[in-house]
């Protein structure tokens, strides 16, 4: 984000309409959902007598449905409007988080997480545009608020999951359902209804647009590179609670450190790097660093202190990569940003969805170190795709990112 935009608008940051605070609060809770389940994975496996592979499907169902739903969210929101899309997303999260809390089998909880993913996709794809549209004090203030909400949610999610999960594995699900119900009421009462003029101004997106967008070579290459990168990402995030062997509080604190690392580098470090280096260069440097981090995690998988350090250092890389990959997607084509990010998210989340149960299955056969080595190999493959495609991706290295697109990159990047 340009230094100027931040400077001129920060003075008005706290003087926002109640609408903006309502959406920002809902953003915090939505982004909490990412790391919330991490600290309770071993507890769910134990209480519901599930294998690690079955338990990892809690991530798979959530990410798979979030990704696939991203293909239709712009079609939905351009027909029913932002307010209704936000409320629909929040309602889905409340209902399915509550059902997950009441689940009696791991299969039921996996299914309810899928419904939660649908709600998350509807909400996150619409939240930034709503905040920017409703904020006072200019776009810069709105974006800082959105990024702050996002960072807070990613960091606090695992901590809240650990605290509530130490009481019962059902606690974090009840917690999300309650907080999202508060968000739903706040948006219902504070966000104004659409006027006839708003309805008339909506440009309707075609349902096929995100699928057709993958015909663009630059977008397709970035999406596939991100798919392989996401496999490494989710090996680190979703598999590590099992070899660590900590209780819910210990895991909560570990992934709180991870969340803070992701938030800091996505919001502050990534823009600094892309201001000084071409985006393809940033990817070509940071992807191998993440692969090396995964190798270290594999080598020292039986040393909890090294594994904790690997998770937190990995978070620093992930924050940069999420933002730079999504910024690159925003700049790779002339497609509308919502269409490009929908296509990209759908493909990359397939990697995130496949990785957790695969990691658990590989560990069962070949030991706890092997998933990390497989994740590292996948990240190396992502690096090769980026480096080999530099000519096709030349366009992403030019020009400064506009503030709204940058915030969108951080939001969509971290929505996994």
C-alpha cells in the first residue's frame, strides 16, 4: 500500500460509521475460523474415536467447499447485493458451527464444516467491498481497518480455540456460533438496506466467468503454483498438532504465534518486499525458504521446540506468499478482480483441501517426518512453475498495487 494513502487517512481511522465496525467485527470472527480448529484436532480424534486422517477431513471439507463456493460468490452477490450476501454467509456459519458443536460423530462434524466453508466464502468475498463502500475518511482508513481485523482474527483464532478447547472440543464451535450470531444481528440492524439506485448500479457477473478465466495462461499458472504451495502450507498448519503432542492450550499458543507471524508479514512485510523487488523474484526467494523450513520440521519432528519454531517461521513465509500470490493474480490479466480471485481461490484451495488427510495417511505409512518432506517437494514444484513461467508472468512484475487491490490480496490470500 502506498505510504501516502496510509498517512493521509489514518487520522480518521477510528471515526467510522457503526456499519463499518459491525462488518470489521464480523471479519475478525470469520478469520478466527481459520486456526480455531487446530488446537482441538487431537481432542476430536480422541473423543470421537477418529483416526488422524479422518480428523484432518475437518480442514478438507471446509477448504474444498470454500474454494468451490468462491466460483459462485460473485454471481450471487451481484444478484442479491452485498448486504444479503453478508447476512447469508453469517447465517450459514452460525447454523453450521452450532451443528458442528452438537455433532456426535466425526463424519457429522466434517459435513457441518463444509456448510461453514460455504458461509465463509460468501462472507469473505463481500466484506472488503462493504467496508470500503461504507467507511468515512477515505479508502486508506477502511483498508487499514480491514487488515487490522484480519490480522487480529488470524492471531486470536488459535488462542481462543485453545482456551475453549481445553474445556471441551465443542467449545470453539459454540464460541464461533455465538460471536457470528452477534455479528449477524449487528449487520442486520446497522447495515442499511439497498436502494433502488444501488440495485440498478450492480453489474451482474456471469456464472461461467470464473471457470472461463482459467483459460488465461498467466492466471492458470499462478493458480497451479499456488495449489502446490498450499499443500506445503497445510501440511504445516493442519498436520503439526499430531506430532507436537501438546494439549489444547499448548497448541493454541503455538498457533497464536503462527497467526501473529502470518498477520505481520502479510500486512507489513509483503508490501515492503514488492515495493523493492519484482513479484516473481519475491516468490522465487520465499518459496524455497518455506521448503527449507518444512525439511527442518521433518528432520526434527520429534523435537517439539524445533517444530514450534518451524511453525512460527513458516507463518512468516506464508504471510508473504499469500499476499504476493494473490496480488500477482490481481495484476496478471484484465479480468475483473472478483472473477480472477474466485478462479484462483477455487484452484489453490484444492491443494489445501487435499493436503491434511494425505499428510496423515503418509505419516501412518512412512512416519511423522515424511509429510513434511512431501510438503517441501510440493513447494519446490511450485517454485519451478513460477521460475519457468517468468516470461508468461512478466505482467505481474510491473506497476504498483493500488490500495484496495492490495487489501483484497491480503484478505483473499489469508482466507484459507
